[in-house]
């Protein structure tokens, strides 16, 4: 490959992936062409892209970007997997695809530009944004649920009795000045 072509490919990688902070690496070389095509189509339906990259050019293109730590994962044939709603969704889709395409090799991934590379399996086990927001909403609503549960149960009966006594006391206090 000539230097001009290498520079053009490096620039293309930089334009396409330079702004990303999340990606996974896989090896698809053990799959036959039909399986790779089916895998790409299945992932494309989930808005996930698979791009086979030349390691040395990808290292050069990612230098100085948030994907720079991923350079340590470039060993042997690699395909860069990006897209989806989050990297966790991408990793989960890859783990699911591994069940169908046994020869698919899952390598490493990077989350939010973190210098620590994780395996694709580890990334797939992380909690996603939706799951974390659901937990936060549950934690916020828990005290309200506890209070309403108390008011509906035996505590509610006691609260009703106290309210009735308070209303009677107000009624008795209001009738005395009227009689005078």
C-alpha cells in the first residue's frame, strides 16, 4: 500500500471515528463470507456498524483521541464495532451474536474514553443508562411509596381516628363561642 493511500485511509479513520469515545474490537476472520454478511445485517438493524481496520493505520488515526487506549487491543485481525444507543448495547449485541456465530472472537472494548480496556463480556454486564435511570427513579419514589403504604394500612386507620378527634375538638371549640 502506497504512502498516499495509507494517509488517505488514516484520515478516513480519523474523520469517521475521531469523535467517538466508545468502541469494541472483534475478530471476524474465522467466519465465512455468508456468516459475516449475516452478522453485519443483524447488527445494522440495531444501528451497529462493523468495520475491518488495518491496525497500524487505526493506531495512527486514534492517537490523541479518546480511542487512543484502544490501540493496545489491536493484535491480530481486528474489526471495529461502533454505533447503537450505547457501547453496552453494542457489547450485548455482540455477546448475543457470539451464540449464533461461535467462531466470532470477542476482544476488547473502550467505554467513554476510559484508558482501562475491558473485554466485550465485561462491558455487556455493565448497567446501561436506562437501567441506572430506572433505579434512580425507584429510589426517589421509595419514600413516597412507604408513606402512602403506611397511610393505607393500619397507620391510615390511626391517622383517620386522629383526624376525626381533631375535627371534633375543633367543632367543640367553635360551638362554645357561639353559645356565649
